[in-house]
C-alpha cells in the first residue's frame, strides 16, 4: 500500500486544488489556520506549516491583521530594472523554456536604424525568441543588436543562454529606456503566443546602452492575461 503523505502535505494539496482549479481565484481569502486545523483534525502548527510553505512558493500571501490570500500568479517583470527572464521564471519555482524562431544578420530598415542608432541598410543582428513558462508562452522577444559591440552574438546557443545573459556579459548595461503600450497582436504573433488576435497584449520597447554605446533595441510582446509589469520607487522623507 502506498505511503500516506504527511498531514501538512494533505492540507497543501487541498489548498492547491482549490487554487489551480480556479475555485479560489487571485485575491481570494483562504480559511484561517484554526478552521483548517479543525477541518483536518490536526494541530494549528500543522496547518500553519502547510500555509507557510505555500507562501514561500508564491501561491499565497499573508496580510497582517487581514488574513491569507491567493496571489496573482501572473508572470511579471520590472519596469525599472532589466532582469534575465529565465531567472525570473525559475525564481517563481517554474520551468523555463524557449523556442528560437529567428537568428540571423539582416539589413536595418527605417525603424531599426532609427531605434538602434545606425545607418539605414547597416548590417545588424536579429533574434526572435518565444519565452515559455511551464511550456506556456509568456513573451515574444524580437531583438536587434549592433554587431560592433557584440560581434559574437549570433554564435550563442540561445537554447542555453538568453539574449540578456549574452548582452550583460559582453557589455554591462548602464542605461535603459522603456516604452510600454497596450496593443492587439497580429495573426502571426497571436499564433506564436497561443492567443487570439482580440486578446490585449502589453508591448514594451526596450533600448539598452553600455556607457555611450547603444547596444540593443528590443520589442517585447506579452499576453496581457498572463503577464504584468511592476515598478517601485523609494524616496527619503526630508
């Protein structure tokens, strides 16, 4: 006979079933420890451990004086910092993957030349990568890189390293520009992201510099229902 899982794991599984089924959506308040302890006929310490572990894994959040709530599990990125998307996904305890759709040198058109600060028709590096979280598309990254500053960019095995990793290693980022807007995807982007063309998306244009050098221009497209952008600020009181 199979071993029966510990009581705290049974409580965890009960809570996870409620969350993953959608019965308890984001921001739903879960039963308090005392009620879970009574329902499962365990000590309050056991119920506390079950909740505490799910808080650490990011499924729940505690709000002092109010209770414990289901978190919004959308993927998120910072609007201020530039992070490696693979690390972001893994930090949530999820599995990162990607599909490399394009990896080639091309001639810069009007938009790319303007955004990347090169002459029209200049040779630039272009990658198009679909980033996945637990096999679900969360970002379509179209990136253009100035070969002068990252000459080995196209030699990268992008199944093992993200563009961010390559650029940071070659040219430490000193300045970043972000432009964000809500858009609808075209048919091809919708197909790659596994959404329909009426699904709102978050579009981010990102340019990065290393000192005086404009290194990269990227267009990042995120399904709105799966992604959010975050920003925070700290200001000292005078």
